[in-house]
C-alpha cells in the first residue's frame, strides 16, 4: 500500500532546516517553559542580537516560534501547533513504512 503525506512539504522542509542548527535548538530549549524577550535570549545564549535575530527569523519563517511586541521589546514563544505537524509527519513513517529487521539493514 502506498501512502502520500497530506502535510505541507514546504512547511516540513522549513521546520527541519530550522531544527538543523544547534543555536536554534538552544533557543527552542529556552522557550520550552516560558516566553522570553530577545535581550534575555541574547544573555542566556551569549550571542549578539544581530546573530540571534537571523536565527529567530529562520525559526519564525518555519513557524516554530511566535513573536509579539510589547513596547520596545519583542517576546518569543514556541508555536506548539507546528511541532504537532512535525510529529504527525514523522508518525506517518512509523505507521506506513514496513519494519525492516535489524540484521537486514546491516548487510
């Protein structure tokens, strides 16, 4: 049985691209429990704001984070629905791919 994903491939590709950079993973880890402003992220990660802004832009374009402005500051938080999309995409591999015994894979 052949199955084609109904999930948006461009969004999935953008998400995996965003997740491929260690600094962006650190940002996501910091946002896991709370919303943070750019200044707090810069301090925690010990990076300058211009470098962090580039990485936040990638995360935002991949819809992994959300931002909101309050006065002069921009606050970032996780966009959890996009993580669900990624989980669903990966779950389709588990669900629709045949399981290959380990000894066959090693040949």
